[in-house]
């Protein structure tokens, strides 16, 4: 497994930075994860396998686990400290919600392992979003969906263009929209949905 350091924000997601992020995510930003979880539970089939890429402290997964005890949830993150925080936050759910270290361009999962892959506020940190796209498609089952939520400046155009030029997602159109987050900052974010 290839795990490299953050090129754009070194150290921000390690040590003290990960502890501050964990606390903020569990308190101030909780409503944001609740909003995204509400969005996803409507489209998730019974017993679905879900991967959260760049899960950070795994708070989105805790919101999904509370809403849907039938789901199998896995979080993956480049930062070992974020993975530790996620494991702590997910411990109450036992084996049905876990977190491990990994890079979006080299995911430690079998092809077709997931019904849905989600990523929130992580894609703008990826060093090589074009390399991430085929990898995200690889771990999805045929017909599975990728949901990317992020700031408007995230590499949504790279994701769309790579999916098109590499032909790694199915023929369904990419859906990109602005949604309200339910929290004050950020008030809105972009949601992009691709179908494998
Ligand atoms: C701003 S945090 C978002 C965390 C969480 N998804 C959320 O919504 O709060 C970005 C996360 O992406 C992770 N990340 C950055 N590059 C990554 C990569 N190439 N592969 C996996 N995770 C990555 C960082 O370690 C960090 O935990």
C-alpha cells in the first residue's frame, strides 16, 4: 500500500491537528454529517457495503451507523492519526463500522467490494484526483454510486473529465449540484454523483 504525506497541507491532519479536527467534527460540524447521511440513507439498499474515502474522524460514518444498523461501513484515510480518531468514534458500532489507513489512489479493497462510495471534504486534498477516479470506480459494484461532497473549488471538473475520457464509470450522466449543508460554515457545498 502506498501512503504518502500531504503535499498541500503537511501536518494539518496529524497529531494536534487531528485532535482539533476530531473535536470540531463531533460538535460544530455534526449537522453537516447528519445532512449528508440523510441524503445517502434514501439511496442505500438493505445491507449495503459503504466506503467513506478520506473519512477523517469518521463522524459521517457514525451518523450513517445510527440511522441504518443494516449497513456495513468502512472508512479509509491517509492519516494514521485520523484513522485512530475514527476507530475511537466508531468503536460503539463493533465490526459493522471500521476504519483503516489507505490512499484514494491505491485503495486496499477488492474490485466491486462496495455498493456506494462517499467522500466528504477530502477530494480537494487529493494529490492526484485524476488517478483517484479509476480507483474509486474499481471498488464499486456495477451500478454502484460515488457521492463526492466538497467545496466548489474541489477538483470536480477533473473527476468528471477523467471519468469521461477513461470510460471507467457507466454511461449515466454525472450529476453535479449545489446543496445546503445545514450548518453556518460552509452554508452550501457541491455534490457530485457518478454511477459505475
Ligand atoms: C478536511 S478532512 C475531511 C474529513 C471528513 N471526510 C469530513 O468530512 O470531515 C480531509 C481528509 O482527507 C484525508 N486525505 C487527504 N488525501 C487523501 C488521500 N490521498 N487518500 C485518503 N485520504 C486522504 C486527510 O487525511 C483528511 O483526513
